[in-house]
C-alpha cells in the first residue's frame, strides 16, 4: 500500500479519542508496538504494525510513534512537530531513552542537532567521538586495544586541549548487560578512570579538562541503532540483539 494512503488511514485513526482498554489488551498492544521498533527501515511496515497495535488499545505511546511517521513523511508542519515534541517529552508511560530517540528524530526534522546521550551534552567545535572497548569484566585499558591506538587517541585529545585550554572531554564508561546494574555502574566508572589515568600519565596538567561519567549498562549498543529499554528493576535490555563487545566501552566525547 502506498505510503500516503497509509498515512491518511493513520491520521483518521489518530483523530479518535484515546480510549480505555483491558490490561490484557494493553499488554498485547505493547507487545505489537515493540515489534515496530525493528521496522525503522520500512516506514510503511512500521505504520501498519502501529495501526494494528492501536486498534487493540489506543495507547498514547503508539499514537505518538504514528505521528512521528507522519512527520517523517513530510505531512506535519513545523509547528505540529514542535507540539508533538513537547507531547513526547511530557509522556511518562515509556522509558526516557525511547523519548530521547523520538526527540532525536523530531529535532532532526526541525534542523536541530540532538545529542542522544543521557546528559544531552552540547556539541561545540564539531563532532568528536571515539570508542575504546574492553574485555568482559575488565577495566585495564590495554587488554583489547593496541598501545598505538591508545596513543593516537591521547595525542588527538591533547592536541585539542593545546589549541583551546578550556576544551573539555567527557570519558563515558559503559558496560554490557552481563552482571547487575550496580556492578556494571562501578565497572563502567573504573573503565573511564583507567583511561583518564593513562592520559594523565603523559599529560598530568590536563586533569581539569577531562571529566568522568559512569553510564553502566544504560547505553547498551543495540543492533539497528535502537536504544535499550529499562525495566522496573533498573535492568537495561535491547529489544534487538545487543552488541556486547561494543557495549563494553569508554566513549570519548568533546563537550566544549
């Protein structure tokens, strides 16, 4: 079915007042809604899945995701996209990371750069990001990475600081989903600290230019670039397959 025809159907369905449904209907609708997360490459298929879920139980999270497809199809004005962005930010029935993912899409449609980290770090001076990966349950920097690669990264950071004494780099420690959230938080912090120590061993005067963050497992790397979801126990999982090696990382990101 052509995209425009599906969009018209979606618009008509979304005009219906959101109704109550049974717990069983809500659970079924959410299951189908989660299936749509796999379908970013085919908006027609994604919209069809969302419509199916919406007919079972017209939840706001489903309606918002449908409206985002309308925006991506060029059928919403900038004002409507701004209103949808605000509506998305106020919704409390979905994980924050899913709201962030929605906001990223909407802001890009508005021509606004959106940094999809937990802190929404402002990007200054251009894109700057490097990932360094680690072995399972390890935080020693040289376990997986060659010394030449580490040195290249250190030289790049210090070169930027020499150009701008106010430059600030965040070392964002991460972990894969193995282990408890508490253990992963601590492990991710140790990874970031270990990398900072390697940098300061050669350039000790740059300590104030480097900050440490412990993301734990909250920023898992999921197949298809999907964001992880948090359950009621504080555990994060990927709806798609997790790239565990990529999750065990420290991301170096320039903040200013």
